């Protein structure tokens, strides 16, 4: 069988003449054109031709390619027809043949010509071994078949995977789906299309090869660290090649660490058999990523499925047999699958969907994670009467799994035309099984974040439940730390950073919100055609979907997510979402509930005031409330931490408890503007209030701008922060009290003259026995306090005030005040200790309050204040500061907070905290910036 038009030499020569140099195509390629004529000179002495090492090894079962002279600097050898045993002497060096063993060496590149079949059907069997790092090319009608009774021993490694790819890629052309066939394994294991398994000759859909039998433990070899890409040619509407086809393959076969990428039909499909697979990557396949039928009873664990938008159908399509009496029934065991469902419809008109259980399949499934998007189809569907019966009788079960989808379920319904009479409420079936969840998955790409419920809600003791599984007590394919796809896969780690993706256009509001009529010209952004209102008590998981034409309105006062440690709910906010709030409104996350505000550098989340988005109005301080997070962490206002109900200062919401590792969700790449309304002189809203929030909460890349009170405030707890930008806030930019014991790194604070008080105000407690003591650990702050001008509350621009018995550790802090000659042009004191409460003096004396590797650059660098005459001179702040390692009072130069890379005072003089605390990133500089990288770029709001 010739290699069709792809390898017609004149076409190749013409194409290459038009497109070469191929040096830019990723590999060295030489092609024989056969056009050169050489007249040999007769030798004076006859010589015997010398065989190359490759000729000695491979000429018994392969031929040297006359199309490709070399690919990747290696000769190309062609396989064609049936590979059979040999009686000749062994030719194995790197590769070769010895009897019934054929070894494809990695010293050449292999080319499949048509259907290449290893062995006969349970006769003339061979073992086809493929060495690590070997590349196999397929032409337009080529594929590889391993017959019943033969074996493939494709044992790659993580650093040297075996790659099956298309011949086009060897020509430097782009790899595309359907450019060759795929890999077919035929075994002797049971399949339910054979009534007599002892005499089973089921026919494979391409090539009519036989498969099936009565040997559940049949061994077709090993496939390990193997990548199959750009396959799946189409013969007709019913005959297409899968990336890897397992037809009646038995449990003696070992399959792990395989990837099928961009296949034109299914990624992996099973027809009966008992083979198990693990560590599987299925990416951008056109039809179903994982498909089974006709009695597959194997297992699959640690499977990552990523579909292509407008290019894929289902993640899993599962069948058994139309006859419920056909045995064996398909009933695999699945565990630890992560599925990212695509959007849209592929070229065949099929919707992108998650899992479809149908045609009488059973399953035992644990730890599945299915994540759908705005335009994804249903993520879990059950169909067909036999399948419904299996769901009702326990033959079809799913436990400890998480569905994170806009359209989570599709029910089975009677359909006379299809012969279906039974119904199934799939949501009720799913939710009625052990450990199942419907809510936010909290992933970065496919990896769960430290705050993800997927890391802790998985099924335990899997190996005891099924000895084919390994213990993996987490939901999904990944544990949040170990990425088993690294090194051997394609299109996951080695791609260039993609261009920012435009947000979709939404046509309706998500569940949990209500649509508001949009009047033309009402909003500054005339692209807004949809406003969705969120109000009241949110008692079910709600996702605010991002769209280029949508905004979300926070209205009616407090929008409270969940009940107090009851009726817990998650408010998920997609990257790029924009929210605005009316004057008296704010968001409060109750104890036990979560916010998953997961913005990105290219698509931050913005929360602002109604005036900031309405045409003709302007944003200003105090126009709405802000964000309140209530946790179960420790606060020293509660003597009994096990019965703590501290009351938040606005709304009287309870907070506090005994768990400083409590998890309230994630806030990443979020900008909050113009919040902080005032209730009265003692009750004002902060931009973000963390009330006893635990360290399980992830907070990074946040900005609070122009808040009417503090930017960020902590009441106890141990939440940590990183990459924080606090701009033009009216009172204190960063404020803590009541026992905060968290950490913060990379914080940049700027003030507006005449409209600010302190950069940092730190307190702990007034009672001598109140515990825990506030003791945060801070590093890499840059604080630019405003001028010493009273704001509307009578407070002036200052740097840091530590008081009311706080402890703490401060490192790499830069405070640079205004440098005028009068109080209206210079900042107030830049570092102040207030010993009014003796606990602060004690903390200084026993080194519970320290500050090192820091610089104060101010006209008024230090102040000690006390209303207690007995302690008035207890601390000399300058002596305390200058007596600690690496501190100085020296002038520095900044440009928008950024030092020059050559600044010897700031660069190279900081303390590296990463060596003893893995929260902190490695630094050697003082301040929030290293002089090169501005971590605000792309997502932050820059005040004019």
C-alpha cells in the first residue's frame, strides 16, 4: 500500500522548494528526490559493500525509506504489512530481530506505510518492542495493529517518551487531527458481543481484525510513557480511528503514562476487556476523550481530560450493550479524573459535554472532578432505561466527586421514539451518594489551589476498595503539588504563553441573580447590555460569570453568603467579572462559607461603586460598603475559643473560633474601589475586613483604592497576604488588632495628601491576659505616607504606628515620607511606638516586637508617645530601631515606588526569609519592588 499523495516525490519536492529552509521547522529533514544522476567510475579493484549498523539490524523486517533520507539527523526506516517471526540469526544491537522479538531502536526514525500488523491472529505471534525516545511516523492511511496473541513492549520514560506522530510533522508542517491512523491493540479478553467467548471472533471496526475471547488476564504487553498525536483518519461516517483502541485487551497488559492529543475521533476507546490504565492525558480530541462499550471491566485512575472549545464532544461516553442480558456488562472502576469541559459545538454539530452514562453501562467511580464553562453542555448525564436501572440498583455509583459547572446535570427522561420509559433525577442521584459536591473547584488551570475542597474531600483507602487503584485521597487527577504530566506530554507545558482571551458575551444572568433592564446610555461602558443583581442571603453555591457585556449589581444592603456555620455556600466570581454596589450595600461571607474570587493578571475582578460605572457620575470614597470575610480563627476578644461569637462592628455578624487554619476561600487579582461607607463615628466599613480569617484562605494580588476608612483590617485570625497595593485610603491602609498572627509580603502603600492617616496601625489587646497576642510577620513593604495635613477626621499623614500591646516581626520595610519644609509639605512621624499599654514595652524588651533590614527616609523619622507618665521614656524608638540588624535612616530615590536596579541602599541589603518560612519568596532587597519587576502591571488600577 503506497503512502498516497503525501509521499509522492514531486509534490514533496515542490512543497519544500517553496517553503524551505526547514531549519525553522523544528528538525533536520532530508528527502531523496531520485533526480540526481551519477555515472559510477568502475573500481580498479572489486570491493565488497559494507553494511551499516542499521542495515544489519533492520533489513530483515523493514526497508530504508526512499522518501525520507533522514529526520532529526537519523535515517528513516519503513514498516509495511505484517511483522512475523524470523528463523534467521539475531540482528539485535540497538534494535533488530531475534526470532519472534522485534525491537524498534531509537537510532532511527520509523515510518508506517499503510496498516502495519504485528503477528497473525493468535498465530505467528511477535513481541514488538520500542525503545525509549523512539519516534514513529504515520502516513495518511497508516496505523499499527497488535494482533491477538502478540505483544507491544513500548516502554518509554518521562525524559524519553515514545512518540507516535504524523509524517507531516516530519516535513515541518503543523500537526493536525486525522493526519494518520492510530494504535490498535487486539486481545483475547471477554467482550459482550460474543455469546460464546471460547469461540469469539468479534470484528474490529477498521480492517476487520479479530478480537475477544475468554481470557480476562490476557497480556498484550506494556505501553508506558507513550504519546499518540494527530491521528484518527476517517474512512467513512461509521469507521474512524481512535488514538489508542483497546479491543478485548486483558488485565495482564500494563498501560500507564499515555497521552492522546488532537485525535480526529476518540482519544482512547475500549471494546470489552479488562485492561486498566493510569496517568492518562487526553487533550483536544474531537469526539469523546474516553469511550467504552461492550463490557469493559478494567479501571482508570489519574486521568486528565482537556477538551477543545468548538472542537470536542464528550469527556466520557460510556456504553455496555443494548441488551441488558449481554455479559459481561461494562462496569469499570474510575478514580481521580479531572475533566475540563469545553465550550461550544464541534464541526460535527455535537455539543461539548462532560460525562454521559448510557446503553446499560455500570460504573464504580470515586474522586471525579468535572469543571464546565459558560457555554459548556451538561456535565453529567444518565440516559437509557438499562442505565437508569443500574443507577437505582447500585451498579452505577459515583462517590466523593465534584461537579463545578454552569449546567451540572441532565436527567434521564422517557422517550417513546427512542424506546425509553424510565426517568432519573440525576442531581438527586448524584447528591444522594457519599461525599459528592456541587460547587467551585478552585483550580489554577488543572491544579487545585491550596484552598480547594478537592484536596481534602476525596475518597480514602482506594487500594482497599479495589486493588487496581492506589490511595489518592483527593478529588481529581492532581494532589495540588505533584504534576505527573511534566516532561513527557505535549501542548501542556511547552507552549508559548497564549494571548489574553476575550471574555464571552452573555445572553442571560446566572442562577442566583436577577436580570435588570439596561437603559441605553445609563452606563459609562456602552458595551454593557446585561446587569445581574445579587441581593439578600445567598444560601446555595452561586457563580458570577464573566462577560464583556455584563456587570453585577450588589443591592439591598448586606449580601450575606451562607448562614453562620450553617447552610454554607460558595460565591464564585470568574476572572474578568465587574461588580458595582449601591450606597448602602456590601458583601459579607459568613463563617463556614467561602468566596472564590479568582481573577487573573489579564482579567482582574473589579468591585466598585454604582457612581463609578454610571454615566455622568464619579467614584469617590465611601460610596458603598466593601467586602467582609468572617472566619472561625482565633480572636483575643473571646476568652473561650470553643464558644466564640465576636460581633463584627457593622451588621453584628458573628466571627471567631478555635481554628486558625480555617478556609474562607480565595481572593486573587481583585481591585476594590470607593468603598467604606460610614455608619457612625465608630462604625465604618473597610475595603476588605478579615475577621478571624484562617490561614487556609488564599489572598494575593489585591488592591484597595480610595476607601472611606481603612484599606485592609484584621481582627485576629491568621490569614496571609501577598502582593497588596493600597492606594489613597482615608484612615489606615493596613490595620490589625485582636490577635492577628498572619503574614504579608510585597505590600505597596501610597497616600493622598490631606486624605489619609497611617500606613500601618497595629494593635493587639488591652487586657493583660487576652490571647493570642497580635504577632504578624511582615516583609517587603514600601510605605509612602502623605503630608502632615489633617484629613476630615483630624488625622494626619503618618507612616507606622505600633501600639496597644502588639508584637510582630517586620523585615525589609521602606518608609519614605514627604520631604517638604513645612507641615503641609512633609509627612508626620514615620515610625512611632505607643507604650500606653505596658504589653508593647514588654514585647520590645523580650524581642517579641522586632524590625530589621529596613530604611526610614523621613524628615521626622521617629516618635515615642504615651499617656502614661510612668512609661513615658521607656522606649527610645530611634535607639530601638538603629540597634537592630540592617536598619538605617538614609535617603533613597524611587520612581512610582520602584528603586533603580543600581540602588545600593535597597538592592542586595534585604533579608531572605524563604530559608526558614516557605510562605515568603526569596528576596535580597528592601521594599516592595526589586527595581525590575512591577507586580502590579496588567491588573491594578493606577490613580491619576
